[in-house]
C-alpha cells in the first residue's frame, strides 16, 4: 500500500517522520508513504474551489484540488491528513473535511486525523518521553494540563519547558515559536511510546493508520 500523508506544518512533519516507520514499518516493507508538509492550515474554500496560489502551500486552501488529483492518480492507495483542531468543534470539522473527500469523483481513500487542540497535546500525552527530553520541565505546570483540552496547548508546554515560558516566546516573536516547535519534535519524538500515550487524539491517529494498512 502507498499512502500520501499530509500535515499542516514542518514541525508536524518532523514528528511524523519519526512516528510513521514505527507504525508502517520501513519504506517498502511492505508499505510505502510520502510525507508532505504545508505552510499553515488555512480554510476550506467556499464551493470547494481552490482559488489560493498553490505555491503558498496552505493545506486546507488546496485540499479540494489535492484530493481531486489523488482520486485520479493511480498508485496512491490512501491519503492520510493530519491537522490541528485549534479551537474548532472536532465533530463539525471532521464532517466538513469528509464532505470535501466525498465530493471528489473519483473519491480517494481518505482518512483525517485531528490533534486536539494542537500536536503539542501528543507530547503532553507522553509524560515519560517529555521528561526524558526535558528533565527539568516544571511538573507543576504539566500537572495543570487536562489531556486534549482546548487551553492554549503549545503555550502550556512552553511554560513547562522554556525559560520565561510562552510570554518570553511571544515577546521574542517569529521565528522563535516555529524554531521551538521543531526542537520539541526533535527532542521528544524519539522517546515517544506509541502505545503509552494519554492523548485520545494520538490514539485515534495510531489506530487510524493501523486500520488503513490492514486494508492492504
């Protein structure tokens, strides 16, 4: 089976590049995949007609065009799309996403998985991995976190592991937030245990991929 994996940013790509082989196996053993990062989430265009510049690589802006193309491309067995919910309603967002896929003709085999509220929830779901990567993390901050809650997830993680917390990061401005998200992926990702994560959305991500390859 060949799977196209789409993710909204490069820090998410860095994390998934470490996790996918643990679920899918090595490339070609027997499955293959291609991981593609975009430069932001954007929004699904009205009328499902992409009007945005493809060169800007905003994922939802291009999603109707991408899925139409995948549906007509031989050799692609499935499309797996990973997104943050941010502050969207999870069920409504999934319904909207699935509607885009369903309106393609032919429709590709598409699965959507959401990180709630942000992919940082998956790091917070694996306390052991997080503390191996950041042994001096503030436990009292981590203890405040309600798993997969909408609470400003990346800011809470920043308050736990970064000197000065989220306030210092926001004061410094871009590109520091993006750099730190890459750092978290690089440092925490290698320690993450696929089967010992308290994040329900991480569990659905893992189980979704497992179910996809079971179809092969």
